[in-house]
């Protein structure tokens, strides 16, 4: 009912779940395929995972490869020059229809059982996630689902990947120092006014909250 709700950007992120610690360089290919799928689906914004994210936070080296994957798709594949690369594929439309039906069934079930908050209190989402994880693990163990480098085509030579080591105490100390410095330097009256503008906007429901949050 609110026209502002139509101002939507479709953002996609490649799967961190599909990445493997075993033979991590394979994750570059996985991420590229997933990124290609999102572009072909018409995403307007994209995040590509780094190949080492199944192990640790990305290094500058792995983050650059993830970023360059987007650049290759954007500038070398010419895929972005087409409105619908899949040309109204019947198969994709069928998959989309199935996904919508399954989603509606879940949403209806949630609403009929008192809403998401109630179900979280009962532990239903946690149970469903665990059930899906057990089923998936059983498929991997039985090799009914093949994952290259994990349960098929295993590499006997262990990959030596540079790991990003972060000193959490050092990060915490520098962040606290930064916050204290900002609080000392900033104008208290302007802070109070900026925060109050956000409160008023929430009550009036006719202002751009993102713009006000950036100002604050």
C-alpha cells in the first residue's frame, strides 16, 4: 500500500554454506557459478564470498579474487548487456513457481500457528534447520550429493592457504578508543537533534529514515 515499498533493490550474496574447507580453491569456481546465476536472475546488487570463508575471515588476496569475479562477469562475459539471458526459460519459470508455492505454504503455516515470534519461542525454526542439516549431511555421507574435493575427487595434497589472524583484544581496544574520541569531539546538541529527528520520523511515517540515520 505504500509506494515507497516499491523502491526495492534486489541484492544477492553467494553461498557461504556451499564453501568447503577441504580443497578451498574449488570455492572460487563455486562462487563464480553462484554469482553467474544471480546475474542471470536479474540481481541489481551482488556480494561474492571469498574462497577461504569456510576457514576464516577473508584475506586481502582472497577478497580481491571474490571482487574480480564480479568484474569478469560484468565486463568480460557481456551477460549484463541482456535483459533476460535465459530468454524466459520454461524450466526456470517452473522452478520459480515451485519455490513460490513452497514459500506460501510455509508462510501460511507460520501465520496459522501464531506468527514467527511464537514459533521461535517453541523452537520450531531451530528444529527445521537441524532437520534439514541432518538430511543434507546424510546425503553427503552417502554420496547421493557429490561435493568435489569433499566426498568425491578428493585431493590428497593438502592446500596451504594463508589464514587471516585477528587479535580480537587489539581490535576491541582500538574500537573503544575510536568511540571515546568521537564522543569527545562531536557536538552533543547536534547528536540529540539528529536522534530526535529519527524518533519524530518514525512517529510521522513520512520521512526517509535511511537519510536521517546517515546524518545521525
